[in-house]
C-alpha cells in the first residue's frame, strides 16, 4: 500500500506571522501552558532549532502515546513554512514507518490567515491502514491550532 496523504486547512482572523511565531517558533513555551491536559512538555533535545534539530514532546497522562520525537526538516520564518517528521513515538509509529508534515501559513484578503497542513503517512510493509486510523491525530492537531488561535485572539499584543 502506498502513502496516505491528508491536507487540512484552518482559517483564522489572526495574521499568519503571529500564528507562525506562537505555534512554531515558541511552541516549547506556549503549547504546554495552553494545553497542559494534552502536552506536558516540549523541549529541544538536539540542535539549535533549525533543520536537523530534534524536539521531544511529552504527552499528558492517559494517552496511548507517551512521548514523540520530531525532526525539524525545514523552517522558514520569512515564507512562514515549516516541515517536520515524527521519528520516534511508541504508539504513533505502530502501523507506519514515517509521518511527515508540511505546514504553510498564508495571509487572507481579510487580514487573517489560512494554515495548510499536508500530512503524509507511510505504512509499514504489509500493514493495511485507513484514514480513520489517523483521525485522533488529526483532531489533536486541529485542537492545538484552535487553542493557539484562541489565545492570540484573546491576547492581541502576544507575538505581535
């Protein structure tokens, strides 16, 4: 079976640069504060935050996944793009060899932004996967984006 690719889009009234700064550049600080029930900790364990760096995410109690490691593949604050791959994660990589994400933040005519996330799941040989196998991960990603968006709407001076 070939790779499964999903494209998700999210629109916001928040400018794309602010979303990028909060969600990508300051994720280790902001995400655990906004979603302590889901994410305990995000820390850089290797590198300087640029391509090749490794982030470790510790998940809150009760989730099947306890820890994930992401490798930053590309980050461009000028073009507002970010790509990373999940390289470790107990239950996250049970059915797949790899998970990659490409995220782009774009301005809308209304002054807000559109965030586009393309996720690619490469199944392990001989493993049959379906879109519903990744439904929870997609929902968690959207919840994270909505939490950051709500924070920025409520705090217009943050990441300005």
